[in-house]
């Protein structure tokens, strides 16, 4: 097993929970945190110059201008050699492999940090993409991560090419200027090729969606901020204990689809990659084929971790809606406040009041670990699906063999709410879209049955019993 990468952290945020979770998820060993309270990062070194020099001392590295070298006396040179030995000792004792920056750094900052600290610089986006790479197992997921990483690297490579041409450095990460130019061109060609491959993947997905639409299947995407409990909810809704669940960020990267445990109506649930804020547009676009599973779903369960602080709930909800709302109407979103089991009774009451005031009283409050969560979520899904449908009451002769073949066709075009035998008749209550009523009436009349179509606004009979 390879040794853990030892890292230091640069941050100007008092709240460091998320970046520490990211570092823990990738498996790095955090040696020291360098925090500086400031409104915005220093344009050159992220932290202020004085704080940056403290880090150089800690690492045993120190910049020195050529002019300073010329002016030093022999005595100063002797003292300098002693200091250099001390710095070398500190370098060996620190044994640091990389600096993590809790923000997205500009190419110029990235260059100065790597040169000034003699370390690999990994900003927040780079760290997230490293986690994605670790968790990518399917061909599609690996291509998405590769595309995101190449698009992320291009501006950094351009900066190193620029510096190399100015004579500051012989190329990106110590390579020659010629090698960097070649790598840059290869990266651009690879990006174009991956994008073409995704066009073919999207065509295949669209074929599958069309099959689901014809089969009257409701597709429900499970979305939300990373580690909100989406995979646990999928396991509960599907009854499949093989759904992978882990208390880590981005445990799910590729879409995972399962059929609902309740078989009265074909419902498919798709768990998708978790959201996180401050992602650049290029990174989000690299995962568009996965996000399309959310955008094209009939409904979206937006899972919220109610155990978070109120400020964290606001931040994560905003990050999620910033991705969803341009493509998903609010009428297709069902808000699910998860992890109620982690709160005390008093804390639960306070959080419920907060969520109702900030999100709405239509929110479902659950613990995804509780079997009751399935019933409550399915009730809400069926009530949403019911909108735009007419309730129908059907009577069919129970003794006819054709009746049982017709049941499958009825289930294909309508949502069957109940089915009972009474006086040698099969009584069915179902909900059907307006444009499917003629088809349904044709099926019933062919069996010499009866059908009553109620007005669309009739809500007396619950869809989910």
C-alpha cells in the first residue's frame, strides 16, 4: 500500500469542516493548517507575504534574489551556508509532499506557490477532481473525470508555458518548454475526442429514455449536496441492500438506477453524483452526461442534510439549486430533509421550523435509515405524478382470460391505485393522462367492461394507500 501523501493546508476560512472532509476522503495526512483571517486571498501567495514566509521557514525553503547573493560578504556567505543546512534539516523533518489551498487559485498564484514552496500545489478543484478519479469505476465516469481534469489543467499549463518562454522555468513541472507545448496540444485534441464520445453516449441514453416513456415508467432522480444521504435513501426506496453506501464525500460518482420496492407502478430511482459549491462551469459541463439524468427525470428528490447548521443548510441548498433550477422547474422538485434521527427532539423541532420557513411546508422530513421513509416519499411521488391525470374507475369480468392480459396493458398506460375482486368483477382504480383515456376506453369496451372517468380535479381517493 503506497504511503499517504503528507500535506499542509492554506485557508482564510474559519469554517474548515468541508475541506478537512475532502482531505480525509482522498486519504491524505494533514500535517499543519496555515490559517490567516482576511477578506480575500493575497493575489500572489494566497496568504499574506509575511505568513507565506513563515511557511517557507517551516518547510526549510527560502527565496533569495540574485542581487542579494552578489552583495553578501564572505562572513555572510558562511552564515548563509549554516542557515542552508538548518533549512535542509527542517525540510527533511517536515517531509511535506503538497500544499492544499482551500479555494480555487489562479494560474499565476499556482505558479508562485509551487515555485516559492517547492511543493505540488493542489487547490480545492484539483482536490475534488483527485477524489473523482479515485471513485471513477465505469468507463463513462473515467471519461468524465479525464475531461474535467484536462479542462482544469489547460490554464495552468498555459501559465507555465508563458513563464518558460520568459526564461523563469524550463517548463511545466520541470519539463522542457517543447514538451509542454506538445502536451498542451495533445490535451486539447483529447478534450475534443472525449466530447465526441459523449455525443454517442448521450444518443444511447436518449434511446433508453424513450423506451421508459413508452412503458409509462416514472423516473425519479435523487439529487443533493454530497454526503446528504442519497445512496442510503436509494437503498431504502428500492429495498436493495447491495446499493453502495459510505459516509464519505462523493461515494457515488456514476449514476445508479434501481426499481422502486413498491411494484404497483413502474418507478425508477437514479442516484447521481453529489453537488458541491464553487465548481467552475467547465467542471460542471464535464459531468453534463450524468447531470442529464437529473434534468430529464420526471421528478427530482432534492435531499438536504438537516443535521447541518442553518448556515450550512442555506449554503448547500443554494449550491444545489444553482445547478438544478436552470434546467429543472421547481414544480418537479420534492424537498427531502434527511437525517432527522441525528437530532434531539428539541433540535428537530427547531430545524423543522427553519426548513418550513426557508424551503416550504411541502418538505418531507425523514431518516433514510427508517423503513417509514419509503412510505412517506412514495406517497409524495405518487401525489405529484397524479397531477394532470384523471381518476378512472374500471370494472372488468374476472372470469375472462383476456382480462389478465389487459391488466398489463392498463398498468403500462396508467397508474393503478387499487385492484379488488367483488361479485365476480375486477374493480380497478387508476390515474391516466388525458391523451391515454381513449386507449383505455378501447381496452375496457373490448372486454365488455365499464369505465367511469372522473374530472381531473377529483382528489377524493388517495393514489397511494
